């Protein structure tokens, strides 16, 4: 079992073991999605935390749509995951292949708490 499979299954212990054995934390699937993106997509906050602790790249974009972990979490309404990603340096200004940012997805999908979080980060970075 590789890291991608362990993340898809949500097997935190297996993910931890694979990372301890030197698995590439930024491993991608055939669509260019990283283990972090897959964990975000499934709402697996404990796996997300573990991958971030191992310094997963929060700003990698997938090959298909140009999504980042933050864009996925914002679009899906995972407020706690958005907080974690922002705390770990997620770039709020990255655009996907449609020119959409995490903020735009959060607004489009009615995730007001996420909109507030992202706007707060934007305000801090502009001062």
C-alpha cells in the first residue's frame, strides 16, 4: 500500500507509518493530486494534520483543474481544514485554471465562515 492508497482509505496509522518509513509526503496520484489534497477532499482532518506536520506542500496545484488543498477545502466547506491550511502558509491568491480562488469558491458555495477567514488573511497580508 502506498501513501495515496492509505490516504484514500483514511488509515491514519498507515499514513503515519509510511511517512516514518520515508514516503514522499508530496506524492501525487495520476491526476496530479497530492496526498494532502486527497485527505482534504475526504475531510480527513487527522490525516491533513499529519501530512502538514511532515511539511506537505500546501500550495501545490493539481494537473487537472489547478486546484490547491485550500481551494478544495474552501469549495467543500471544511472550515477547520481551511484554518489549518492557512496556519501552514496556504496562499489565498492562487487561481485555478478557471481563474477562481479559494475565496471565490467559498463565496459561490455559501461558506460564510471560510469567506471571513480568507478575508482576514488577505487583510493581514496587505498591511
